[in-house]
C-alpha cells in the first residue's frame, strides 16, 4: 500500500514538472496603434525639417509592423529604415551605439554579415517598455544618421511620453 502511494506521488510530481516546463513564453510586443503613431510622428518630424524619409516600425521579433514613406523619398530609404528598425530590435540597442562599438572593435565587424537584415548605421532605436524591447523604429533618408535618429526619437517620445 505504501509502495502504491509512493509511486502515485512520484508520477504526480513528474507530471507537474512537465506541466511547468510546457507553459508558453509570453513576450510583450508593440501594438499596431502604437507603431503607427510612432511612425507618423517620426515622419512628420523629418518632413518638418525638409527630409524625405521612410520610417519602419518592427515588432519585438523584427517583423515589419508599419512602413511610411514620404512623397519623393528615395527607393533605398525603405530598406534602410527597415534594416535600422530590425537591427535595433534584434540587438536591443540604438544602431548608432552598435556602429560606434563595431568601429572600435574589429571582432564585432562580423555582426554586419550575421543576418542580411542587419544594417549598422545610425537611425534605429529599440522601443522599450518596462525594460523589455517591444519593437524597433528605423528612419532612413535624412542627410545624416544623427538626423534619422532624431526623427525616430521624436516618434518614441510621442508614444512613450519621454
């Protein structure tokens, strides 16, 4: 009888162990409304300065959520804005910081060829909420990465209240 109870207890505890490890992983990600607002503000910020740009917002997994393109923006700006948004979300850092780090460390240069979607140029920012990356925003087409980044920051400030 004791042996039977012990075996039942053992099987139940093993079953509980499996149940605990099979729970889904929950990941916060940016909503469409938030992504659209950030992109619209970033685009308006650049256009107010006379820059014709593209703005892309990706979700936490690097999937394109929103793409906005100014009238007259160059065809290269779409890929540029996506690459910057993807890189900032994937690497959880501003692309300007990544560019500075890779410039100072030849070993990190391989990051550029790790994934064809990675673009290490200033203008991409991770979208952080409560310490988690929920997406990335990238701007391409202003006459300097610092200007792309300023427009991206305007978009983030609008949705995150910075």
